[in-house]
C-alpha cells in the first residue's frame, strides 16, 4: 500500500536524489524477474536509508532480510570507508543474483551476505552495531529486536520496515499473525526505555529507534 497519492509520490521522487545506475538496474531486474517485487525498498525509501546512513556514518551495519540487496547498497553509501555490512537472508535462490549486484558495487569487499535463519546467525556475530535494519519475517520482529538491542552501540540506530503493514495495524478487523506481530513490535519498542522512537509514514512505515 502506498500512503501518498500517485502524483504526490512522483513529485517527491522527482525532487529527491536519483538512484544510481546499479540501483536502477536492481530495481528494474527485480520487478521483471523476481517474485514479490514490492518487497524492494525502492527509490524514495532507498534515498531515505542512504540519507540516514550518511547522518549516522556507521562502521558496522546489520541488515536482517536482504532480498535483492537494494537497501543494503543504499545503507552502504553512508558507511565509513573501513566499515562493514553484514546482511542475512534465508533465500538461497536469490543469493547468486544478489551477490552479483554486490560485486558490481564499490562496497564489494565490505558487504557480507549470510544465508540462513537470522535467529540462528545473529547470536554468532561478534560485532557491535551502529545501524541495524530489520526487514524480514514479521512474526520475528520482536525477537530480532531482543537479539540485537544489547549489541547496538549507545547512540546507534535500529530501523524497522513495514511497521504500518498496508494500514492493517490500525484496522481493528485485521488480526492475522503478521499484523498482530507488527502491532506487538510497535508497542514493545514504543514503551522500551532503552530507545527513542519515531514512526515515519514513508512507504509502508519506517520505525526509527535510537538507543539511549
């Protein structure tokens, strides 16, 4: 669901920094060849992630949910020159395509794609995080938050995608598992004294959390 009228969305995108050639390619290829292309962050959200990353200037980034790598490359734009981005996904079929996109970028040696169950992989990671992006299975959003919060540096950020869930979160008639999971996550982080939070109505909703 897009919360902005189509003409306003176009105006916003037309007056935001354009995608790079590689991001345009990923965007186009994903819509042509990959199932559920709506999962792609896309132009506006990608530029928001890039801007936030430039503001944070993270050294260590963790992404939970890679898909075709669009968001990862957007966040890499603001990463420190010696930084590292670890991204986790359980879709082995997309891994070859995504690794190829990463190899074409200037961060080829700094982006590390791990294939497997994120809940199993996260505890094995030794890094402390400056930026975490959660965009994976909705039922585990709260679990992912619990797994990473202690490893996020003070002043570091967690960003969670799809927190408006096509408007279902504020529709009392919607009670499916994913919707309930997002509602639970939103309320959980909103009342967690370890973080400041703001929910941006960008695309399908971005919850921005800053660790205090």
